[in-house]
C-alpha cells in the first residue's frame, strides 16, 4: 500500500522528533538524561500509540489525540507538564508543581527522586482517554452543526 505524501512527511517528522529526543537524552550526560529516558520508556509502555514531537525550540512532547505531556529538563528537576492535568484524577498525588493553574499540572522529579511508575502510567492513560473524549465530543458537535 502506497503512503500519501502527507503521511510520509508526517512519519518523517515523527522520526525526526524521536531522534532529537534521543540526542537530548545523550547530551545531558547526567541524572536528568537518565530520568528523561526512564519517563519516556514509561510513557511509551503506557501508550504504544503515543506520538513524539519536538516543539518550542527543544521541548520533547508526547501526544495522542492532543498533548499528553512535555518533558522539560532544568538544572534541578525534570519536569513533566500535563496539558490538561487539572482535569485528571491523581489519586497517588504525583502532581507537585504548577498546582495553582486551572488547566496544567506538573510533576517535578529531582535528582534521586523516585518515580511511582504504575501511577505515572495510569496518569498517562487517563490523559490519553481525556484527549480522545474531548476530540470525540468536538467531532459530535461538528456533525450536529453540519
């Protein structure tokens, strides 16, 4: 089956983003690279259909039906910012940053910080489900108005 030019271009962009994220992990050469690599693996395990993107001049982004989260690296933390985190259930209390906003929530992981892997993967799956439900609701609204 032949891919359309648009699908081929999209596939190349995804491959390029993955390579850029690989390079970022390698260039960090410290605990931040290790942490970013670990959360990336957990995200991919939680959602095998996740799309990796490279946005805003160097921020790894994971999407499925919309942005799930970003993976920023700072001197003291690796920050996972969930685009619609305020609307997600967080029974394990992973969110520990950007708590004052109405939309986003973040998880700051400091050097030596432990990652509750099962809880993070549950949060990833909840973010995907939320993105897909928002998209489905928007599609239903568009069909009604057509």
